[in-house]
C-alpha cells in the first residue's frame, strides 16, 4: 500500500500539524523578541560607553562630566528588567569558580567617568566577570548614569555581572545624600516617577555574595545575627533597609579595633566589630577572606586596607572622591583565588600643564 494512504495518518493530523506550527511560530516570536530586546540593551550600553565628555575651560579644576541623556522610558525599561533578574536570585549570591576570574568593585558614588575608565581597563563584561558591592549613587553628580549603565550590563550579561546593595541604595539614605534631588532635576517634571523606579530596583538587590565558597563579600560587614549562611540567603525581599538586624548590619557595620567585640557604631546605626570577631567568623564558616567596601580613610593607601592579619579587606573604588585626591582600587580574583589589586591613583597635573585637574593612573599589585 502507498505510504500516502489516508489510513497511515491519524484523524486529527490536521489539528496536530496546526498546533505544532503555532508552537513553532510562538517560539520563533519569543526568540525574535529576545533578540530585539538584547539589541536594545546593546544600543543603550554603547550609548553610555561612547558618550563624549563635556568641554571645560583649561584651568577648570573639576573633571569633565560625560554628556549623555537618559530618558524616563529607558529608566523604566532597565529597572523593571533588572528587578525581575534580582527577583530570580537569592539574597546571597553563590558565585562558583566557573565565573572566575572576577573583578570586585567597591563604592562608586556617581563617578560615571571613573566607572567607564574601570570597565575599559578591566575588560568587556561579555568576557569578564564583575561583582559590584554597592553605593552606585549619592554624592557624585552622575549617579543616574552610573547605576543605569551597571543595571543594563546586569540585564545584558546576567552570568557575568553581579550586583549587591549598598547602604545608599535605600530611599531614606538616597533622599538625604543627593540621588533623590538628582532624579528630580534630570527628569523634571517626572522626577518622582524615575525615583520610584530606582527605589523599586533597590529593594530587590541581593546583599551578599559567596565567591568559590571561600570569599564572602558584602557592602558593610558581618553581623551578630548571622547564625549560618542560609540566614543571609533567605533574607526576604523586596525590602527597605531596616534600622536594625541582619540586613542592616550587612550594609552598615564596620571593622574597628577601638572597642572589643561588638560595639555601637559612631554612624548612629549598626555595630563595629574587632579582629577577634573577624577571625571567629572566618573559622566558623570556613572563609578565607571577607571583602567589603563602605569606608574611606587616610589609612587606605592604594584604596584598600587589611584587618585581622589579612582576613578582611576594605576597598574603595571612587578615585578623587569629593576632591580628596584619594586612590581607589578593584580586586581581581583568579581561578586559583589569588587576589590582585588594580589601583587607580589620583594625581594633580602640574600647574604648567593644560589644567590642574585630577588625572587617573593605574597600577597593579598582588
């Protein structure tokens, strides 16, 4: 008998063929939509990375800003997509060795120009992993541009770019230290709408990361409320930063040997902790190194400072912060868990040169 005989086909052949065709078209539409979506993010990232600096008078002491406009629609698109990405993650990220080497970046505080320099120096997120420890906004004048670029990179390269929350990614702190006003000024008369989008994505951000099971990272520090790492992993979100408790400490606490053990912080919130507590934490949880940000002081030569015989390191990644001419650094962790500091040095050009502005030089040390 001929293989084309009707008896060799089921009665519902036409229906099943139509269903398969519909599923095929739906998958094609989803794939095309995803491709168009990624193209939009590629275009946005390229705009942010290639925008030209403004022209300033030769003797102007301030570093030039980057001329780039961010629209309210772009804020809505990027923050909504990133909030969905954060929602899929736990409050503590687990970054395995497959993602190494990785650069760990501390406070940026709206220094968009310096952020672009770091990304250019450290490598394209298409091929290079990054872990940001928070404080993307406030005090610097381009907080919107800084956080929008990093959020867009997070959406575009979800397995390469990891973001944590800092104490300034909070509606109360960012209202007091400049980011709220920046939103009102840059998006007038829709500044409140832009602000709401940013606050929503803040409240979904993870607060801690464990790299290769041996390096734990957060913005602030450890907490007396940590009973096991699952306690951090299961912190509920979305959430504002509470005035007390585990999440508060992870974003606000500081190492300090002035007082023994846990002591009330001079910041008026959270605690300080001494070397004995750092050592106990590392031994209890089998941690080799704690990496945190959150602080800058004259003792931080090269943008970093060690505590407890190298068990904890504080880093700060905003060079010439508030015109202090401080150094900044990021940490590169390779597959053997060897840490290398990439230092961004702030120097004044000589008076006889084009200007007296701060310049950024790069050095490496292990």
